[in-house]
């Protein structure tokens, strides 16, 4: 019984494939008897039938060519639309960085009173790493975007993400000489788990850090980390910073992140743009 069923299934499969083949290649198959009929001097009826087959084959081939051309044009138009949407998306994500920077300009100057030695940055956790979404410093050298991706097990960013906030009570060594720079790198590794090779590439070799996790106003889940840093030896007013970012300024940044979430840069985009 199973052998009969298997044979029926095999025959049905063969029939389906045959029908599909005929649908796709009927015009070419008609051209075969047409060519034979016109090449051999047979009865006029045969020649007429062969001619009809030839015409039908040509018409079928033309219709197929038209369909292929339409399909190719459709694919081309769709590719153009995808490219346009990608351009719009990339521009939106690039604008995001500038929009957040505008918010940080107000915060750094009007609220925190930052000078050329300070910088503020905002990082968001994206599953396995931190993505820098915005940055501001009066100092052009410190205002650059720098690295795009930050490991979630290094630096004060990672510690603030885990513990809610990080504040320093004394500055790191001043890295002005080779010997002092070595001490600075050793502290960066022991305190923040930052490898020598990584800290050596920092354009801003800060001596003081403060980092605070930002929470969503509704869910109270942590959504980002704000990092303040300075190359001077002056410790931040930690109590004032904690109060600002746990209340007014923290809520303002959280609202911005939520409102602009639809155009928030991805890690892939950040890597391509050099964030």
C-alpha cells in the first residue's frame, strides 16, 4: 500500500514539474516545430501550422521579454527607494547627535558652569555595549566624537550602569611626564578596568570623573549614563551633580531620549560615521 502511495506521489510531483516547465518555456517549445516545419518542404497545411507556431513563439518570447523588463524596472525603482530611505535615515541619525549636543551645551554652560577642561557625554546601553549618543566640551580637542562603541565592562560608564552612580573623592595622577602617565594608566586599569592600550589612545586624559545613570520617568529602568570628566585636579561637587541628574536634568535627558528614540543611532551606523 505504501509503495502505491509513493508511486502516486512521485507521479504527481513529476506532473507538477512538467506543468511548471510548460508554463515557463512554452514559447521556446513552440519555436522548435515552427523551425522544423519551415525548414522542410512539407504540405502547405504543415507549413501554415509551422508558421503559426513560429508566430506564436515569437509573440510569447516578446511578451516574456516585456515582463522581464517590467520586473527589472520594478526592482531598480525599489532599489532607488531603499537607497533614498537609507539616506534619509542616515541624515536623521546624524542630526540626532547635533540635537543632543544642543541640550548638553545648555546643561554644561548654564547649569554646571563647565570650562575648557571639562566635558559631558551621554551613553546608552545597546544590549552588549555602550553607544555614545552625544557629547559637548568648550575645548575643540575634547569636543570630538572619538570612539563609537564602549565595552560594558570598562570605565566609569559600566560602573555607573551597574551601581547607579560613580563619584571620585581625589583626582587621578597628572599625566604630564612619562612616569606620571604610567601611574595614570595604572590607576585607570585598577580603578576602571581600562587596558593600557585603550587608555593610551584617549585624547582627553581626564583626572576627575563623575557618572550618573539616567532612569526612564515611567518605568524607572536605567536608559543611559551621563559622564562628566575634567583634566584639572578639582573634584566635582558630587552632591550637586547627584541632585541635578536624579531630578530635573536627568528627567530632561530621559525625555529627550524617549522622544527621539525613533531616530536614535544604531551601533552599525555609529561605526560607519565614527561616533
